[in-house]
């Protein structure tokens, strides 16, 4: 029997501040190991949503690839997991089972895959309805690790944007949703909004042939989670203010607006479900400046999932010694650059779509420079598909005269993925 989850929280910062300074920054590395109960004892529930709108018929291999990928995901579910498959059109329709969730075993997997093979592309796209049905299906499975795989090939054209917003608010904290866009006719910002709200990932599968491997990997990753609903809890002293809390690795996710109060001067920021993994968070707290020599506890950080799983302290010390107060925290510098990198890529690609070549070139040139400085080789390779790089050190680039939609969307979609920093 496994003893339970083990979380370690490490703090990286320069705690020394010059006279009058108010802003305290820290990077927190959270590492989970030996998480949870043995896999067979971890309650889990999975819903796979397959876009069955009319556009999935073109090209013809798209629907066939989606069926094959869904079958692969079903095969990756371990025995005992509650699961369902939903067909998404302008409505949300249960494919298997006909109501509620089935329990995964050899028989139900075979039945589910047989039902999936009958899927036909017809109708529209209403992502909010799809997510609403998933939320309903999870009723009665509180405490389980709840996960959704959502596949679409188009824009959310058959419901109002405010309807999707309403559904996302209702679903926040209910389950984690990983979103995939197949082809290039879907909207990156739209799926990113869904994934961000529901603490999941978003990615592009430009070629339908890549769906099967990706679905299998997503389902396997979900099966590897062992602890649900983990929150980062920040306690701060009186008169202090949390300026932001961001996940910065493995990708940038701003958690600031997701805070819920958890006690006097403390708030919880949701981080979703955890397996054996490590993530980095950047925390910024504004405090009332102390006197020279004062030492302050600027924040107490806890990992919480019903109980405290790990804890660390963020400190502030005011000093007159510039050698101390100007010392650079390479972790904070690195992730500040990575967050800027994500932002300038998204701004650059928006300018490119709008036909503003000058702004696009400036933003993407800055992105090339930041990627080179931080050693983010994956992002640098994606940038090289949309700009000709003359000098990565200065960020001198020229926008390519011909950019494929797949390359543009891949860069935009993966702009938030970061490179890890080597810790001090």
C-alpha cells in the first residue's frame, strides 16, 4: 500500500531588497513524487468529446482518424475507471453509454469502441453544450480525478460567446479539460480560453494522422494522475497584496484571477490534478516596506488538497548593501522572460493575421531574441518557420513571404510552453 502523496516546495528568490522596495518575487518549484494510492485504488472518471460536426467530413480521413484516436484513448483507460464518449455537434449526444458513465473493463471498452465506429459527421459546433453534458455526467463522482478530452476542428459557431463563458464559469473546478484542434479551421484563442479556464492543455494536430498517438498519450497521462484538486495557498501579512500568481513551467498559465479566499489573509489558487511531476510558479507580493535590517515573512506558501501537502516561506530583508539587493535571481529573470516570450509571440501572430508586417516583425524579432537568451530551442524552431532569422542575438528577423496556416497556428498554440531553468 502506498503511503500517500509527497510534495516538496522549494523557493528561489533574492530576499534582499533595497530601502523602500515593496515588491517581493519568488519562484516556487513544486515536485510531487510517490503520489496517491496504487493506481487501481485511485478513483477516476473520463469523458471523451468528439467533434461530429459536418466539417469533420473534409478531408475524409479526419473523421476516421478521430474514431481511431478515440478507440486508442478508450484502450488506455485502466479497469475500474468511469468513462463516457460524447458526440459534439450543435448538441451534445451520449455515444456510450446511453446515460451516465460506464465502468471500464474488457467488455465495456469493446462496446464503446463499437459505438464510436458508428459516428458520422453532421451538424454544427457548440462547445458549451458539450462541456455542460460532461459536467452532468460527472455528477455523483465527487472526489474522483475527473478529466475531459475535447477534440474539435472548427470554431464555436452555433452558440453565443457569452453562453460558452457562462458554461466555463460553471465548470471551473469541476474537471480538467485537455483541448485539441485538428486541422487549421479552428480558433486558437477560443480553445486556449477553454483550456485555461479548466486547467488543461491546448495543442494543434495539423495532420489527422497524429490524432491517435496524441489521444493515447493524453489518456495515459490522465491515468497517471493520483491527487485531485490541489491548490496553492498563499498567506500574506496584513496590508500585503498578492500582485500575481502564475504557473511558469511547463507552460505559462496565469492563476491570479482564479483565487478563492480560504481564511484571514489567505487565498487558494487551483493547480488541478497531479501525478509524479514538477511544476514552477512565479509569485509576486507587494508589502509595506520595512526598515533597514528588518526581516519579514512576505508569504507562507502551502500545497493543499484537503490537507497540507507541503509548505515553504517567502521572505523579505531590507538592506543598504547594493551587492545584496541587486543580486539577480536567475530563476525569476528566466521566467519573466518566458512569460514575455509567450506574450510577444501571440501579439506578433495577431499582427501577422491583421496584415501589420511592421508590428509582426518587431514582436517576433523580440521573441527570437528571448528564445535564444533562454535556450528555448523548441520555440526557436517554431519561430524559424514564420520568420527568417538574420541575428538571434539582436532579434533581427524578416517575416517570411509565405507562411502556412499550420505553422502560424502551431507557433501561436505552443507559445505558452516554456523551457525549465537550471536551479541555483
